C-alpha cells in the first residue's frame, strides 16, 4: 500500500513538473567581472535543488561521523542501565518469592552496575530502591548490623524526608524497628516525615503500634482516633480499640491528679462512652475520689434514654462503685431512673445502693431485692446487694432476716 502511495505521488510530481517547467522560457544569467553565464531557469532550479540536497547529505554524514563516539557512549550507558534495571527486577522477584539471599545479591549487583552508569540508574531514587531491597532482604535474614549499615546509606544526614523515596525509606525503617521491638526508634523515624506523609494511614498505623509497644496509651488513643476518622477500621473494631486504649490510659493513672489530667485529655466522644465513663468512675473511687467519678457519670445519667440497655447498665455499675460520692442531688436522678426502667437490674442495684448510702431504708429495700435475685447481674453485684439487705435488716432489728441475706450472699459463686 505504501508503494502505491509513493507511485501516485511520483506521478503527481511528474505531471506538475511537466505543466510548470515545460513551457518555461526563462533564463538565469550570472555576472562575474567580464564573464557572463546564461542557463535556463529550469536547469537552475534543478541544479539548486540538487546542490542543496548534496550539502544537507554531506552535513548529516559529517555529523554522524563525528557523533559516533558519543553514540557509542550512550549505547554503552543504555546497556548498563538496562542491565541494572534487570538486576533490580530480579531482586524484586526474588524478594517476593522469599529467596532473600538471592534478592540481596541481585540488589547489590544492581547498585554495582548503577555506580558505573550515567543516566537514570544513577538517580537517587534508583539507589534508594535498590538499597531498600537489599536492607529488606537483610532484615528477613536477621542480619541487623548489615541492614542498619545499608539504612544509614539510604537515610544519610538529612533529618527530614524530602522525596517519596525518603518517605518510603523511613516508613520501612520504622516498620523494621517495630519488628525489633524498638518503639522509640520507630517514633523518631516517623517524626522525620513531613506533615502530609505523617497523616497517611500506613504512617498512623505504625505510630499506633509504636505507641502501644512503648506503653503510651493516651498518645495511642489520639492516633487511633485519627485512624478511625480515616475509616481505617470497621466500626466494631474501632470502638473496641478505642475503649481498650482508654481503659489502659485510665488504669495507668496512679493518683487522682493523673486520672483527672487523663480524663481531660480524652476526646469528647470517649467521655460520652458509657464503658469509658464507668471505668473512669471506678478508678476515681479506687483512688479515693468518688465525687469526681460521679461528676463524670452525671452527663450520661441525664441521658439514659439515649444510651441503650447495655450503656445504661455500664453507667449504673459505674455509679455503684462510686456510691460514696453520690450526694443528695443524685436522689432525684436515681428515683427517676428506677421509675423509668424497672426491668433493668443494674439500675435497680445502683439506685438501691445510693438510697442505702443516704439511709433511706424503705426506698432502698425493693430495688436491692430485685437486683439480688436477678441472675443477669454479675455475682459480685448480687453479693453486694444481699449484704446491703443484711445490713438493712439489722438496722430494722430483724437479725434472722439478716442471717438469711448473708447466707444467700455466701451461696453466690
């Protein structure tokens, strides 16, 4: 098809030339001193075209001749580059296949070739990738000394990551530090990331693992909250993780001042969690400040209808542990809850305990009896209710009934 097209073009040029040049009677004259040269215009045009073509061909031939050494150098560099790229691909494949010794050798070979090559392979990204593959292979081979030596070459003296290659190197180095159980080193590497890279999901996951390993539950809680906002976990997993970290942060408080600071640093969502608030109230009671625990429970108690049965039970059990801190204003709240939720034993136990603490014997007896006989409650809560009923019976002068209540408490496993 291409030959047909060229043939048609040739015919077209012949026709145009015949029509244009056939009747051309023009003459081209050249003067030089006393000399004069006359030639037909057609011959002049054809000669000019021929000379131009010859000059262009000569220039191209000279350029090709003098450019041969450079083309030879470019060809050799390209060959080395392709060889280095092939070695790098081999290192990747061997690493994915679990042959880490071979992967390390291939990565070292790619580095050795790239050191002699000029062009793409000499760029820092190629060097970083090859060294990361070598370091990753050494990490899998448990050769930490050589791995750290390669990592130092990658990270260099720069304290901040400035390119995607630097960011990837620090993320991998942080992951390897976590494998070595070195959370402080991992956090230091993650701290060298720019703000945008530090907020990525992978960086936040590594930060969370490092903070958990370093026993920093409050920092881990804030990081987990960011991951939850990034939808890195399912709703159930996120809720469980946030609660466990909040519990750990509360349990790490050794006095009421530490507990108070911990509570104030919680996110508002954590403070509204019934499980977390109940744990905080128990911890405050253990540290001798039940009033603080009751204060933390009060916003939730005022919205019992929004919590659901499990949430109400947790808040009630938290109040049960902090009963000494429930002052007179709690009586009205407790009475309203007993009236609105008569079938929830945890609320009955908490309400009866508050009334018993305020020496309202008549009002305390009925909810305590309901709680003591309900098998849905924890054994410790039921035992506590029976003992409160025994104390209530002694206040009323009924020793026989008090003994029966204590016997019932003793029977609970």
